């Protein structure tokens, strides 16, 4: 059983995965300098559970024991709220995406949807899923959720595509399981997971039966290939040193998964053809996952701290406009957190017995996330100054000819060495332009659905007719 971060790292070794990065197959992902920081971020989720079990573990009636909160099926409103508090803390500790929220939210959405499929069709999915999750809890594995398909021609549904593989589908049904083919895009932490749960990505019709499939696949299953996504400034990890990376220890991970005729046995199949439940699953997953974006407030806390240090190092911390910009950053950050944790506090029990966050507030939270981190990044760059984009390399600091001159001319307030200024500048660059801008900015825009997806859900749930009646009543207008 995995307990500590070190145990987790050891569990990833020797799996012989097909991972490609920068055009070459990676022999051992654990030891690759570009990949390792993302592994460290996941490892931190294990160490937090050891250090603060009250925050990062929960008692599971499924297993009859304490389990990592990322594997826990929510049993109360307090459980849903605790997820958010854990997510913010991990964002503070890593300054990046720690890659486990997708799996946590997939577990909870599938728990209720499998129950409802069984009620409607007398299927055996819920019992299977409970056994699968109990096993994941027992072993303390990382479970990733894989939802986003390539989609091809966005005006066409899965069964209408010229190439049927542009959405993951069943290509063969056997007495003991199914064979899947296709690909999943933008998969957060997939190489760092032990298991991947493949899910449909959109509403499906009767003609899309082969695409209505949910199954659990071990990451080292034959037929899986992972192609690592590029991140801005990622090759700085190959240069040695730690200043220019900004955050040398932690990063996120995005990759593409190619699924080439992968067999999923019946016991790990949790949907097979129930097209009418695909939209329910997607909407329920996004309710969990959009309020999970309170994780970005942990990153926001780091960025606010970095911006404040940059101003302090430059000797302008007392200026009124500097304080005002920091206050604005805090206001935006807490507005994100307020909507997300309110969604969790307003959770309700599902028919299956677990608890689901308020959908409207979850979408408000995520819609805030598509905008506010970008403004916070702008303010951080404003406070850091132009040096955030023009700072020389740490190799120039190490050069005996240029190093002393850089230390002389890049020194700011008395008592603050040039290296400290360089480090905090690189951290701001890392979060707003570099590797971890993926997790803080672009992922904030597109993760769990782009802005229009949230606006559609908000429009559906805004209760406009009810609000009209409230206004008519007070204005004295008869129906």
C-alpha cells in the first residue's frame, strides 16, 4: 500500500509505459527532468495526508477505514467542503496543478450515475464501481479521469464523424469485456496515475451507443501510448540550476492518450451503451469539477505573495497604489474561493447517498476562474516590473565576468541580494508566462469547459421567470 510521497514515486517505476516527449520515447518517466516536477506535485498529496490527516484524509464507509480524500466518496456536506480546503492548501504548497482533482470528481459523479443507471435498467454497474473504488482506496492509488475527446468536426456528433475514432468508442464486444479505440486530449496527470477512468465527453443520441462507455484502465495496459504536451519554458529543466525555472520542484502535466484497441474486462465496465446517461454524467462531473477550481486560489495566494515580495524588494511596498493592487488581487482571489466553497456548502444528497455541490454556484466559480487569474497575473507583472521579461540567465550570474556586474546593477533595496530578486522574478514569470502558467492561466480558461459552457449552465439555472415574478409582485403588476 502507498502511504508517503516516496512510496508513491517508487510505485511509478518500472512500468514500461509508452511515453513520448520531444519526439523521443522516455525510458523511465520518473527520472526525466521535465516530467519529475509533475510527479513531485502528486507526491505532495500523499505527504499532506500523512502530515495533516484531518485535512487530506476521510473515513470511508466503503472501506471501513481512513482513506486519502482524493479517493473518498463524499458522505456529507462537510466532506465536500473539506475537498476545497485541501485543494487550496495544496495549491499553496506546490504553486501548480497537483493533478488529482479530475479523478476525485470522476469518482463522485460516477458513484451517483452508476446507481441511477442500475435503477433505470437493472444493470450491475454500481456494485462494480463500489468494488473498484474500495480497491483503489485500499491500495491508495492515483485515479485519473479521461473525458475530453479530439472531437474532429465540432458541428458533427460522434457517430457522424468521417473518422469514427475521433471519439473513444467500443470497437468490439466480447463475452468477458469490450475493446476500446480512440484518444483523449489534455489529460492532466495521466502518466502520473495508476488507473485511468475513460468517460464520454458530451450528450449522446441513440446512434452513438458505441461511444457511451465508461471503463477503468491501468496506465500500463497494452495499447496505451502517452504523448507529452509542451509547456512554455519546459526545457529550462534540462539546463541545470534552479533559478531560471522559477519553480524548480513542482509543475503540472498534460498529455494525450492514444487508445489502440485496449481491452476492458466486464468487471471494470461502468457504462456500455446507456446513451441517455452520458449528459447526466458530464453535467454531474462538471458540477464537482468546476467548483474544484478553488485550487487556483492556492496558486493565487502564492502569486500575491510573490508580487508583494517583488514590490518589497524594490522598496515600494509602502506606496498606496502598490497596496491597492495587492488588495485587488486578494479580492479577486477570494471571490473565486467564495463561489466555490459556497457551492460545496450548498451540497445536496444524491439518490446514491453521496453529496453533490450546487451546480449554479459551481459554474459561477469556474466562470470567475476563466477571468480573474488573468487579471491577477497582469497585476503581478505590473508590480514585478519589466525585469520579469528581460532578466538574464542564472548562467550569466554564475559567469565570473558578468556575475559581479549583475549583482551590482540588479540589486534593489538595501539588504536584499540580487539573487533573491531574481528568484522571485522567475517565480512570477513561471506562473504568468512559463510552465505553471499552464495550470494557472490556460487551464483556468479551458479546464472543465471553456467560458461559454459555464454561461450556458448559468443561463439554464438562473431562474429568470421566477425573478420576473418577484419584480412584478413588488411593482404591483398583476399576472
